[in-house]
C-alpha cells in the first residue's frame, strides 16, 4: 500500500494562495467598472456653478473695495456751509470761517470753494439763472481733518466756528453717503449668500451623480467585494472619476467666470472713475478668486466620499 508524501509547509502556502481571494488593486480595479467620460451633464453643471461663484465672489469683493475706498476718502472730510442771502456778507463770513478753521486743532487743510465752481455744479439742476445772483447759494468750505470726523469732532468744530461766524453749518461728508454704504453692505451679504447657495447646489449635484454611478455599477461592486476588495478600494475607484469630472468642470467654469469678470472690469474702467477702475479688484482679490475652483474640487471630493461611504455601508 503506497503512502502519500507528507505535505510541506511550502505546499500548504501554495494551496492557501490558490484559495485566497484575488484583491483587485489600482488600475485593475478601475477596469472592472464601466469607464466614465466627460459627456455627462455633471461636469458642465459644475462648470456653470463655479462660474456663478466666481462672478458673485468678484462682485462682493469689488463692492467691499468700493465701500472701503469711499470710507477712506470721506472719513476725515468735513463740509462747512455759510447760509447768508446777502452776497457781500456771505463772502465776508466765508473768509472769516476760513481763518477760524485754519486755527482749529486737528484741521489739516481748508479750501473755500469758488463761487464759479458752485454755479457750474448747480447749473444742471437750477438752470442758467443760478449765476444771476437771484438764487442764494451758501458759501461752501471743504475741510480735511487729521483724524476721523466723528460726532464729537463735528460738534467741537461747530461750537468753535459758530461763536465767531453766525449761520455756519458743519457736516461730515461721510454722512451723505450713509445710505449708499448701507446699500453696498446689503449687496455684499447678497453676494455671499449666493455663494453659499451655489456651493450647496454643487454638493447636491455631486451627491446625485455619485449615487447614480454607484447604482449603475452595483453588481460590479458586489463582485469586487466578493473578490476581496475593501470598501476603501471600491470608494477610491469612484472618487477617481468624480475628481476628474469635478476638476474639468471647476477649471472650465473658473476660466469662464474670470473672463466674464475681466470683461465687466473693462466696461467699468471705461467710466474713468478711480473707484471702479480695473473692476475694483486688487491682486489679493484675484488670488482669492483663483482658489474658488480648487475649493469646488475639494467640496466635490468630500461630498462624493461621504456619499459612496454611506452607499457601501447600506449595501455591505
């Protein structure tokens, strides 16, 4: 009776390797799933959403710069009006006001606006008769302070000026633009709110795309799991396609949005206004805008990772 030779340890290892599940890795695992090309709607949806975010962010940053420029230019500016119907007395009180203002502490510059300049500014609204002398136009003095023109500073100047120049009225020029500043602030909040909504829409689009892709490849995923692929390996295969599509859409949308912002900037620059020249954007603002496509890709990747993880947990 013949006997079988004893199995060696090497033979046992070979048998175990034969029976061990084959774990697909890297490109081999990716080939098990149907390839995803950039022909679906998701990359273009992401491109449109990223372009909207770029335009909204550029608008919010430009409005912030505009409000800051206006505040910086008018925060220390004060206007003094001499209300007097008699032209000779008005001129004398204007000269006296200039002398008093020059000696007040904290006053950096004083300028009496010529009557001809006032007539030129008011002529479009009051007509050519504004220069006839029949319309009593107050004397106007522009004052620049060394510090911010707060309520206490205005009250101090008005008290010192009113003691020697009757009929003098002191106003902070920044108060005239207060409604405009409030409107600019509201538009900034609206732009940032739009950015948040578009980011939410981007996450929702990626979530739907990842769910649909996972549902279409459900049988393949089950086979990969039976072959020994881990959840991390399966998720990596889906994330590779999501990142590729999100990157394409983000780059295309970022370039389209930046181009639209540049064209709008050129239109505003044609207005020949220092506050809106170049679209109102600085180098730091363009760097922030350049980070938006990257943020979109990271958001898509995080959303897809969470979506696939939840789907795998429910299935496996």
